[in-house]
């Protein structure tokens, strides 16, 4: 491929990734409160490493998990003996790790 074609192809790839990042960021912000928002660079990592579709799956699974954790915190969780079990609230890092794990797991299943 001639050098100018490579340059144009790279620019097209960057433009596509910017559009995907904007769409993922919008979807992410519709699922999670502001305190969970990650930098644009994290969306770029997810797109390059796992792909757009797997990122969406990761977000949706993380939203379910956070909801479950928050309900457990509000309502309490008890072991078989009725003793309260401490549930740690999620933070941004917890979300990134879980969503990334889901993306990786789903991508491996798809291969």
C-alpha cells in the first residue's frame, strides 16, 4: 500500500474510533452515575482491545452487577446463620475491572 493510502486509512480508523468512543461514552453515561465516568482513553482501550460490541456487553453486565450490589447494601445480605455479611460498594475501578473481565470473557467465547 502506498504511504499516502496508509495515512488515509489510519485517519479513517481514528475517525471511526472517535465516533465509537462518543457513542460508548453516551451509552455508558446512560447506565451509570457520573462518579463512575471513565476518561475517553479508557473507552479507546476497550474498543481497541475488545471491540465495540463486546464493550456494550461489558457495560450492560456491569450495570446489572452494580444494581445487585447496591440492593445488597441497602437491604442487607445475611449468611445461612442469619449473620449480616458486609458488602463493599463499587467504585470506578471496580466497574472498569468487572466490565473489562466481561468483555474479555465474551470475546474469548466468541472466538
